[in-house]
C-alpha cells in the first residue's frame, strides 16, 4: 500500500481535533480595554458603511475638539455590536456605545449601563417614542441624536409616464403597483428577508392597520399580512423580496426594476448620486384615507456603560456634545436622519424639504420595544417566520400568524 | 503508574550503582518526553476543552443577557434540551442538516473524484486548468455566498437565464424564494465550494498509485473502467477515508454559506442546526437553548465520525488481511 496506515490515521486524528474545533463555533473571544482617566474614552458604534462612517467620524472629531477629550473609536458590523458588548463582561466595556434602539433594553438588562439622569440629561423636547425606546424599568439609559423610519420612494419618470399620482392608501398602492408592472419592471419593491429587517418593513403595515404586538394573530394583523402577501401573489412585487435586504431593494429601484420601493431615508444620498434618477418621497400608504401612518422607529441611541467615574463623566460630556442641537442638525443632514428633538426636527424639515415626509412620520412612529421590552426579540423572530411562510404560500396569513402567536407566547 | 514500575525495577536489582544511574536517566528521559507534551495539552485544554465545557455549562443553565455581567445563571438541568426537542423547528433542522451534509458530501466527492481522475492524465494546459478549479476554495465564503445569491435570483439571476437559454426550463425557477428549492440551492452552492478540496486531496492520492500497476493491468487486458475499479479505487481507499471524514466535519458545521444565501429562510426552509443555534442565541437571546443546539451538533458530528471511523477501519483491516 502506497499510502501507509500511519498517514491515514494521522489524518483521522486531525479530523478528531477538527470535531473538537466545532466547540469554537459558538464561542468567541474579545479584547479591549477602557482607559481609567477622564482625558480619553473609547466609543463603539456600527456605522461601518463608507458614507455613514465618514459622517460619524466628523461628528466625533467635532466633539473631540470642543470637549478636549480624546475619542478612540471602534466600529463593528451591525449584528456584531450586541454580542461584542455582551462578551466584553463588566471590565472590558466601551465608555460610550451607540446601539440600535431595539437592543438598548437588552443591554440595559445586563446591568452594564448607567442611567443618563446621573449626568443631568433630560428627555424634555425629544419625541416620546425615542424616549420610550431608551427607557428600561422607568429610567432613561439611551438617547439618540437622530431617528429614521420608512416611507414610499417612487420613480417620478415612471409614474408620470403611467399618468399616476403617488399613492396614499393601500388600495391606491395596490392599483398603482399593478399598473406599473410590465416586462421586467415590477411596481413595488420591499424587503421581507428572514432577519429583523424584514419585520421592520412589515411593522408599518401591521401598526398602521391597528394591530398590536401583544397579539400578533389579531384580525388587523392578518389583514395587513394578507395585503402584503397579495402584492406578491398578484405579481406586482417580485417573490425575491424574501431574499432582498434593504440595500438590495434600493438596487432594484436604482436600476429601474422597481417603480416604487419601501425604504428608509438613509438611502437618499445614494439615490441622489444617480443623476438620471428622479425620485419623490411620500409617507407610507395607509389602510384608508385619513389614517395616520405608524412606522417603526429606527436609529441608534447613545448609552454610557459603567466603566468608572472619571471615564463616565468624560463620556457624558461627549454625549452631551453629540446631542446638542448644532451637532444633531449637521449629523442628521449628513446621514439623512431626522433629529430626535421636535424643535430641531421642525427646523430640519424646513431646511431639507426632501426629508419632510420622514419628519412628518416620526411624530406617530412607534418604538419596537415600547410595549414588550426584552420580549420583542422573540415576537420579532416569530413574526418574521410568519411573514415568510405567508409570502412563500406555505401557510395562509391566518395560519402563519396563529403559529407565530403560539411561538411568541411560549415561555 | 510509570513511576511505580521504574521504582520496582530499581528495587529488584538491589543497590547496584550503575543500574540506579540508568534508572534515573530513564526517569529523566520520561519526564522530558512528558514536558514536550505540555504545550499540546495546554493548547487543547485552553482552546478546545474550555469552550466545550463552557458551552455544555451554558446549555444546562438559564443563561440570560444579565448572566454575562453578573455570572449568575441558575442551573435548570436538561430543561433547555426539552425546549429544543419540543420546538417544531427541531425535526426540520435535524433533517435539513442531514440532507445538506449527505447530499453535499456525495456530490463533492463524486465530482471531485471524476475531475481528479481526469487530471491524472497529463495533457497541455492541464495544470493551469486544475489551478483555476481551486478558485472556489480561495474565495472567502461570504463572497461566494453573496455571488451565489445574485446568480440564483429568480428574475435576473444568471442561473435561470442559462437554463432558459439551454431550453431546459421555460419559466423562472424560484431558487431562493420557494421552500422546496431553497435547500437544493444552498446545497448546489456548497457542492461548488467543496469540489476543489476533494479534487486536490484525491489528485494527490492518485499520483501515489504506481504507474507500473496500470501498465500490468493494461497488459492483462483491463479496460479503462476495470483499471479504475480494480487498481485506482482500492489503492485510493485510505485517501478516500480522509477526504470523506474531513468533508463530513467541514460540511456539518457549514454556517456562513447558508447565512449569506438564505439566512435560514424562506420560512425556515434552510434552517440547519448551525443557523438555528445562531438564531436562538443572537436573535432571541435564548442562550441556553442556543448552546443546547450547538452541543447536539457536536454529538451528531462525533457519532457520525465514530461510525465512519469504525467502518473505514474494518474495511482497511479486511483489505490488509
């Protein structure tokens, strides 16, 4: 035998080690440290795309020079931020963290955060929904320099060619989407991907119709899911919405494959960079004329972990600078977010008319964790599965949501 | 144990000086040998033993986000395993994992072997072609996954365009959007990724087969198929064992490919033990059940591995006999 037994057993033994390596799949190591003095702090965020990262760096640079505190920035992909904070343990926390608002309560529940009232921050003047998102057990742990939501973005040229006005109700949206579907062009694009993004896109339909997260199989909820599923089954929306995240949705819109899309304000910079594209923005269509759209509130909240008095005070100074009206205005303009203080948002809407639909929606937007707190994570997963089960046609909207309610209800 | 025997030997030979010196020297040799083992043992304990023990510990506790900071996580026995077994996703995830693993390994191996045999014959440009075939192996999995996701898009994907151009289908196959097609789609992508590994190892094995055997077989009038069946295949057995064993380990733990292409969807159609474990731990923050699923995966991999090892060993033993 050319290849002896010894070589093959060595290979097999190596394979045994590889089996043990599986154990590493689920665990990880992290490193990091926080300084003890009040002259420098570490900051953690997930603005890792090029444009957003550059805009955020400007905010931090500005606050570094105005407060005299050196800011060491760390930036992670969105879905790695929470695991990073959890794995850090009590001694490895960043001094200032900007987390997605539905995650704030999870982080606060660890006991890692300090209440912002300790540093004299007040929630006066902020939209109540963003304050709710940052509140855990009656105390405010996080405040956002800007918020965002979803709206209907439409291709002006394609709508004009079809001779239609942008829709404002569900019936109009359905009729227009059908009219705008021809050849390889779909009327509407949205995201129903199997992550939180898909749920976030479904919630405006769910909430605007009067449904409620404590009972996801209510009649209003079923109706909302039937409506969305109907758009896919009648062919005016591609079935690929099941795999598209919101970036993919924007790609479809920019390339002319979709005449309208449900998407967030952060995409506007990208749409502007395509000179041949003329787009308009209207609030997300509502079930019946006169209804108020209720979108889910997005945006990152700044929080101060318990890292020692000196660094906490320094982090508070920096956060104070980031939440100042001036910084808020410039950050939100650069990143196409809506200021989280009502007075600043009004000024902002006047200065940036293309953002006015988003500004209008924020006053009725709802925080995802407002009602359920930490339980939201579980309900969101169940709702996401229901959304996909209904759109694939595996289950009816009613069946899918009953299953979701069962899953969400257990433990 | 060794210590006692060494002492015993010394005692029996009495107070004979040179032999005692020999015993101490033997002693020192043994100690030195153990010292060389220390780095390996420490490495295994720190990087494999600790995470494994920790994962088992988490699976037996009510581990919440708070536990990371306070360290408090009450023991709940096997309650997390109960939760996992009762979950309607459990059966589906196990079945998907099995189908994914078996189908991937089968096709990776067969195609890899066919290509290895093909490239065993030298021909102009053969080496270049073989090098090109390694490309899937060199690409980061996230990149290959993203590209496959575009290619398999129902409306604008190149796969459907090619199928239509070849008149194999008329409509658009809903690769990633139908619960029936999504699993085959991720398996196809994973097969493509795994072929180079099989090709390289099997090709290496083939170069070890003496040319004289083929010549002898040809002289005896064996055709191409008979030469493969009676020369190549038996001589390739040890390499085959390694390839299949490693393939099993690599495939059963595949996470990134599925995560990037379908994220476990649509409607959990491609949820395997790895993606489900991730979903439980990092989307629902149910760390206990998440760790339990991870441990089940390890058990499954070990059982598979042992069964395979045993069958490989018996067949090897039969052959040498």
